[in-house]
C-alpha cells in the first residue's frame, strides 16, 4: 500500500480518464482489439468528497461522458464497486480510487481495468487539485523541478498553504520551499538575517542535510541567486561541517580581516602579524581549497556582525553571549588572542579596554600621600584616563548587559576623578567653595551628593578584571578621604552658625519645608507630600532621575527672587534643608510635619500636620497624613480605598510617610546594588501615578539622610545612639549646642566622620553631623500635560512661582563633561569626548567648567546635557542637498523604506535632522542622548514617547533589520552607524 496519497478532485478524475482513453486508442491504432473494460483504477486516497456521478468533457473522446466515482480501500471493495457498476447503465465509465498496490489486485482483477494497471497521477496534477489552483506553471513540468512537487506536498501535509486560485508559478513554488526548508513559514521571505538565524538551529540544519541531494542543490542555488554573498559562504561552511558555527566564524573572520589590514596609523604590529597568520589558517580550516571570493567574505562578515548586534539590541543577550564566546574560542584556536583583545565587539576586547582604564586610573591617582593630607590628581593627569574610557565606550558591548558589568563603575570612576581633580589643597570644592552655611548645604545638593552616588556605584562593582578592581578600590579610598575633608569643612561651618546664631546666609531648615515649599506649591492645587524617611541626597538624585524619565511628572523648582550668592546665577535649582540635631526620625520628621522644632511620634505628626494646614497661614485646608502601615492593601490593589479617595479629593492636602530607605539601614537591602528606583520603595510608584492622574503636584522630601557602613566604621565609645552621645568631643566629632539640639539638654557630641559609631554595627546610620545625614533634599514635581497639549519642552502644569528643571540645570559639569585641559585628541574617528551617555567632552574657555552666569534660554531649559550638541542651523536652500541626511532621504531605497513605515511614522525632514545631528557629533558611530536626538528631529520630549518616536525612525533606516540606528544604554542613548547607513542608502558612499 502507498505510504502517502492525496485526495483527488474532478480535474484529477478527468485527467486520469483521458489518459486511460488515450492509451486505449493508441493500442487500437496499433491493431489491437478494443478492450471491453470501462473502468479505470486510480492510485489515490479512497475518500471522495464529490457526487457519485460526474459529467465530464473528455478531451480524448471529444464529447461529454458520464463517470461514476467510487472509493475502495480493499480488494473486496474494488470487486464490489465493479459489480455495482456492471448492474447500472447510467454511467459510461467507472473510476475507482484506491490506495492498493497493483500486486494486490491479481491479473484477473487488473484485466477488468483499462490498460490492465493502476494509474498514478502526476504529482503536479495532485498538487493542483489539493491547492485548488487553475493550472500549474508549464516550467514546473521540466525534469529539473520534479522534486519540488513532492516537497510542496510534504510541506502542505504539515502546514496550510495559501497560494490563491490562479496559476502556481515556479517562483512562488520555489519561494515556499526555500522559506520552509530554512526554518520559516511559507509566506515569509528568507533574507540573509533569516539564513544566519537558521544556522543557529541544529535541528533545522540536520533536517536540511537529510534532504535529497537534488533538492539541497536547487534550494542552495535559489538562495545564492537571490541573496548572493552570504548564502555562498554559508553553504561552503555547510559542506565542510561548520554551518552551526557560521555566525561565530563570520565574526572571527571579520575581526581577522580588519586587523590584518596594513598601513593604518596606530596599528599594533604584533596584532597585525597575528591576524595575518591566523587568517591563512582560518581560510584553510573552514573552506579548504574552495575559498570564497574576498567580496563574499567581506559581506558575510558584515552580515554576521549585524546579526550579533541585533541579538545585543534585542532581548536575546544570552544567545549573543554564546555567540561571542564561541567566536573568541575560534580566535584562540587560531592563535589570534591579540586580535580578540583588540576587538571592538568581542568580550575579550572589552576586558582589555577595561584593564587599560584601570591602569590609567591608578596612574592618575598616584601615591596616596599622608592620611591627614591625601593627594588628588591634577586635571592634566586625567588625559589618558579620558582617552582610555572613550575607547571603552566605543566598544560595542559597552552600554549593554555584559558579563563584567563594568559600564556604570567605569563611567562613575571617571566622574569621580574629574571631581577630585578640581580640588585645591585643603579646599575639597576648589573654586566652588562657599562661605555661608546655606552655600555648604547647596554644595552637597549640587556636588557632593553626586559624589556619593558615584562612589556607591564603584563600591558595588565586583570586577573580574584585576587591574580595574584594584583601581576602583584605590579610587574609593581617595574619594573617602576627599569626602572626609568636605565633611570636616561642612561641620565647621555649621557648628559656627549654630553656635553664633548668625543669620547671614542662614540655611533653609527642616521645620520650614512645608511653609517655604509646600504652601507655595498648594496655591493652585493641593499637593501630595511624600516623606521618604532616611532618603539622602544620593538616593534622591536617583529617584528624581527615574521619575523624570517615566514622563508622567516633570521636576520643578521654587523660584523666588533671591539675591545671587558668590557669583551664582539666580536660576532654579534643587533645594536642600538642614535637619535637626540629632538627625533622627523622632526629631526631624516631627519638626518637618508639624512646622515647628519638636520631637514626637506618629500621633504627634498626624495632629500637627492637620493643624498646620488648617491654620490661616496655610489657607485653612483639610489635610490628612498616612504612615506606611496605613497603605497596606489587599491582593490586586495598589493603594487602599481610603487613601485613593483622599488623593482623588484634590481639595485635601495628602501626606504620606514611607520607611523603605530607613529600614534598609538596619536590615540591609534585598539586592546588592547601588541604584534606587521608585518601584523599590514601598508604595511610591502607585502614589506618583495617582498624583499624575489627579493633576496634583508632588513634594518629595525626607527627614534626614544617612551614611552607609561599608566595613570601615569603628565603635569608638558607647553612646546614646549610633551617631550621637553626651560628653566631650574627640577627633572627628563636634560639640553642638543651641535650640536645634533636641536631645541631651541642648548639648550633644555628634561625629562628622562617617567611620565613627557608638553602637553595634548595622548597614547604615543616621543622627550624625555629616552632610549626608544633615542635608535633607527637597524635590518638587508637576503633572505632565497630555501629548496633544504639552509644550515642546514637556514642562507640564507648572505652578506660578515655580520653574521647570532640566538635567543640565541639576547635574554638575563634571558629571557629563571632561575638564577642558583633559580633553584627549581625536582618535579612531571619534570626537574629543566619549559618547553622550555621560562621556561627552565640552570645550570651554575656562580651565574648570562653571555654570553660566546668564539665564539659560528657553531652548536650553528643555534640553538636558546638550552642551556638546551643536545648535541645528536652518540650511540655505542651495546647501540642503549637501548634508548626509538629505542625501540619504533622496535615495530610492529610503523612499521605499519610509513607505513601509506608514503615515504614522516620522517625516523625511525629521529623519534628515536626526541624521545630521548625530553626524555632527563626529565619529563612525556617533552616540547622543535620546532626548537630544528627539529634540533635534522635533520629536516628543517625554522620554517614553521619545523612545517610541526614535524606534519608528529606526524602522525607516534599518533596512532588512541591519542596525543602522539603534537605541543603546538601556534606551537612554541613540547610536548611528555611519558606514552602514552609507552602504544601505548611498550606492556611491559619501
């Protein structure tokens, strides 16, 4: 019995009958007697879905005939069908559909059928019936394509085929076979990316190798004809048994080929020689005597690199890691370790660059110096550090998830070195040293809080690159010494003010926060006041960054008409206020929430909060205060009903206290990480969402900060608490007296050094006199308008007397800019600064970057961290065609690609502006922040919308999924591959 038989229709029955009648007529023409048989046996599935009798136009007889159709799956069934046909006179012929082999019939039974045989239909005829197409392309009847009918029928048995009702053409049939055999669906098109993806599937490759040789040859020929270089190389690797390593082989060959080129300035000759020798061995190993053409290898290497980058930019980093490790193994097997270490794509290259950065950091730090006078680097010492870091940033794995995870630590190490290099002798702030207590508090908000943030990032790094790990350890110690100097100066200024009660440059105080910030914020809408107990400036910086990035709230600052202090511009800025002494919850939080210097617990806070807002000075408003336990809710509910109802009532001031940060000081954090996000802090995220939904402004503050215990603290004495005691002060301590001291009869000894404690060790402490404990951050946010009504700057609903804050206004210059005297020379096609994810160098006229004394323009206020981004000038009409963006958008390839994106996609002029803005940054792979690129293209300013907008731009530029424009650095930056852009859109390059 036949293994697989298809069902037949009327056309197949008619065709079989005509063939049998034609054969009978030829017998008669040769002198044989006419057969008495009127039945035809047809090898087919016995299930018949048509009527028992058909009237068909017979081409053989030239007239209509009546045909009875019967199915029979046994010899007995065949005999029965013949018997029934013999008893009736209404049909001219009988067609029996049977799966039986002719040997099962016997000679006597076969003699009752025309031709004494069981007829077999042509596979194309069966396929035409099965697919219900009108006819088959005549070219498919050639012997060359006989295998294709079997292939399509086997595909149809497993996968539905939809080919229309017209003609099944050769191109369509071949395309279906290629798509399915190389791992796709029948309707999909196989391109170079899909073919390389197929090589990663052992089952698919094995199935292909088991196909009939003729089918394999024709499928390979079809892909080579359509795609060219990539399949030509892949199939040569398949012949040699290396198909599963196709992408790693392509990456290794690309690295070897690039490194083997001679004559490039700065080439390491040992790397060049190693690459040249390894390239010869690689070509022999993978291709033998059947070596591909140089052009094919070059194109194959680019395709493999693009394939890897797609994995890195997508959600398949595990697969990317495996591919990279295999490529490195192949290079090591070929004796090309120096090539792997010089790579800008492989992990070995990133480790090498990381080690070099560590070496340069150590050299820049130099000898530590005595404990009482530590040495710090000079600006000119950082030149090689900046160069090494820029090389690290240009590595393709930098900015993504890497096995080493060095990205944040490297970036923050360079930032810390810049800050240290600006110090002068015993003045840790150098030229930015303030004279007043308020100035010192603002310095912690503007400068040292950022230092603490960067220091935490390098502390939590666990590097497996020894040179880098050693450099971070030394740098952290040097930063601790610098911070100790700052805290000593801070404590001295604060002690003098607190003791002398001098109001000149007096600080903002914790008990006045509601009066000086919440009351002005409430003029138009009752605010949501969130107190994150224990939140330091370091934590507040990170929380604010995430809130701003989420796009529902935008940061604002109170902007009263104050006098300039020490040359500082009268511009909006984040605020910091002074906690009580000691800086503990029962004193500082009670004072904050009641508006007066006091101490107490939750009942005192609730009553004092409500009474303060009910007073005439605060507008006689209703107010309610919730503590963390009041926020407990059931499953599926973020906030309890009574809290949601209070927030929905926008006439009521709502206060909320969250203890997550403070709890971490005693119990530690769940994860060993430096970063703080709203989602990690209790009910903060749903509270912020509720405020944005109801249009409430938000005041986010704390009651005190904290210092972490990272193994350096010592219990010097026994005290009343971890960070304060009574008695006489010793080294690293001060004696504080006065009305702000709310314990110890108005006199307490408090340490300003972070390494002093008076109780058993915990994860962190508060109550002391360091800036990290005493300075309380005060942040304010306004709801962002909908995209249809929001301004281009995305400033949202900003109350009167407040102004929108941008990242450029709150970040210190050294956070994103190299010091001018450390700007490295241009090298490897890069600009004089690292990527704009924090590496952009800014050339200024002063030795140390300072904030401009002039008020920033409105455009600058909506543009974070863009000092290195050139102002996009409107080109003259006759100059427009000369930009890279206009050349790309004038190409036919771009027109076709933009059409596929659709009407909702970006306009051509927006894409021109984006390409030109990135190209202006310089280098072969310029990188800028998402906000900068979206702004250049007149796109959305809110981060989530800007990301979506730029992904649409990427769809227009990333033809065949090649990564021309990609989002990197966790969707914070945009990178343009200039070379790939020119290859895709400009036939003659540029």
